[in-house]
C-alpha cells in the first residue's frame, strides 16, 4: 500500500538546494552546532579561512558539508499521494463483537431474536469511536442485563463481502468480528439474566455439535473455532470466514463436531464394588509434565480417555474411582506413563492434554468436578507437577519414551 510522503522533508530539501552557491560554499543546516571558535559552518573563520579550504597557516580544515539531493515533485511520480487520496484508497469494513459463554457442562449460550430465525451469540455492532471490548460489554448489558468485562479475545474473524445472506441494497463491505471469552457461568449467574422488552426473546445453552443446525453456517464455524481456541489455550485464533488460518490439533481433528457422549453418573472414589462389574475401564495416564493421554476419534472428533493398558507405566495401575449411573459403572484408573508404543489404531489420534482440557471436551455433568479433584490428588501422589494450560500436543505415530 502506498505511504504518505513527508511534505516537510520536500520543502526543507528544496530550501537547501536554492541556498547552495556555485563556488563550493557550504550550506549550514540551522540544526548543526557552531564550531568551537565561534564560527558557523559555511562562514569565514576569523583568520579568513573557510571550511574545507586552506587557512593562512596552511592547515586544511574538515571537508565541506554537502546538501542532500533535493526531492523534486516531477508530476507526482511514483506512489506519492495526498492525505485525501490515501484515505480514499483504504478499504472500509464493518466491525462487530460477540461473546462466547458456556455453562458448567460445556454447553454454549445462544440467544433467539425477534428479527431472524437462527440463533446468535450475544453481541453486535461496534459503535463509532468504541473499542471492540467495550462494545462486547455494552451488548451483554443491553441484551442480557449482565455487567462484566471481557478482555480476553478468543478469535478475530474476517467475514468476506460476498458472504451469502446479505441483500445487495445493504452494500455489505465485509466485517471484522471479534469473539471474546465470557467464561463459564454458574446457575446463579445465569439466574441474573434479564432480557429486554424487545429484540432478545430467549437464551439457550446447547451442545457445541448442535450449533451448525441452529446458527448460520459462518456463525457456527466461528463459534466452534473460538470454543476450540479457548480449550486449546494457545491464544487468539485468526479466522477467515470462520476457519482458522493456522489450525490447531483440535481444529484438524474436528473435535466437538459430534455430540459428546454423556456420563452424568455420580463419582465414587476407590475400586468398583464386586457386585457392580464395570461397563468399561479407562485410565488417567500421566506424562512426566502432569498432562494425560487423550484419544480423539478421527472419524467423529469425539474425545475419550484411553484404556489403562495404552502404554507402559511406572508401578502398578491404581484404581481411582468410578462413575455409576443408568448405564452401569465406568471405572477409572491412574498411573504414570513411561512410554507409548507405536500407534496400532489408525482410527484414533493420541494427544497430551491437561485434566481440565479433558473435562471440557467431555460431557460428565456436575460430578465432573469431583472426578477432576480426584485426578489431581492422584497426580500429586505420583509426584508430578500441576500442568499449565498449553495447546494439546499430538503424539508421533512411532511412539514416545520418557
């Protein structure tokens, strides 16, 4: 893009060119300091010698200071523009801000409105002179009656001008849309929502996989990309028409595109009682950094814990607890991994994730918090650190040894 030319530099250069003599005299820039003997550059010294010429004692002073070449406007050649021309050359787009909120079960808040059939994330247009984060806070206050600040950006999306659904008379120029993290709302926080008399007709918490059926296609892509960015913990995602420009492992594997299998049974610590044979058994298998092994089905994007036999472990596998509900007992074991063999199941990708990321990718209901607490107790007993949230790491097919 052409840049504005410094007109002041042009004027100063022209002045220098006009003031130069044809006798080798030197032009003095008024910003230069005077000589130590009080003479100014380009003026005769007290002994009659000029700068760059021999004085009466035969000593030659410093070489002459030459003026820089003048910048001349030859019919405004090149990329020179006036400020008005440069401003007119810049593209104008709309700007909007929305907020992604989940409940404690990982479902996404969407709202129904009185002016269109599909659902929306809360938010709206950025007003003139308003910052996107301020617009996000204002919109949630106006639409849901909830005060808050939302400084953490999850995604910035470029929406192209030819996006379907905009009538020609609207002259849609394209849009830059900011998605902010509204956090996880507890039932008490949700109870504080107060809808306005018009525009917002209801709010709903829905499974992430249901968003494409409820929202405009681009809005659903954007919401899922922002949710994956929040779980991944790698910073703000840059999107183009809802698609990440630098997809993460969660994006490439399409996690959350199918409904999560619910396991809402109560959590019970310790081994499964003999009278309750387990329906299945899975393991919290820890790497040395405190993260755990997670399997993602390539065909569906579904996440689940591996079997306790997925890798070699240090010491015995310890019964951690079990979930019990209508579908029977789901046993959980814990152990420290020492190595993973080469992948033998091409249907699944193997990743390392924090326990919190595992819970957010699964539907465990309120008892998920109890299981998570038991997991961290087991990690501490194994002498492993509490892992910080970092992007999920896909492990190599050839295996890994710690």
